C-alpha cells in the first residue's frame, strides 16, 4: 500500500477483506513530520484464499484513545467522499494464500 499522512494527524488505516476488519495501522500525531510510504506491507490478522474484496479506509482517531473503534472513529472525508483505496478484488490463492 502507498500513502502519505500529513503532519499533526492521528489516523487509522483500516483494511477490510469482504467487509471484515483484517488489519489496522495506527499513526499517532507526532508533530510536524509528514509520513510517506510506498509498498507498505499489510499485516492481515489471518490468511485468506480465493478471490476477496479488499478495501482500505482512513479513519480519524476522534476519541483520541489510540484504539480503532468503528463507532467512535469516523472515516476521513475530502469534499464529502470517504478517503479510501478500493474496493478491489484480489485472488489470495494466486499469491500463495491459504485459510
């Protein structure tokens, strides 16, 4: 995954596989540093096989507790649209995935 996180932000990058939370990456506000990544690996909570819908959504840590809570931490919006990648259909088996 590739992304840039602006300075002075506390965000979650949440990856869903078939609508289920599969990975959560948290970036805490550390001041003026801008973070850019290209080819950042996602650590999925389990293995998958077959073709699945994969989507990553950016959430703001609205309650400031550093833990992703879908009910409290809302998705980031730009011009009214959710900041996200996907959904894309990926064949996990083609990449050696097993369940």
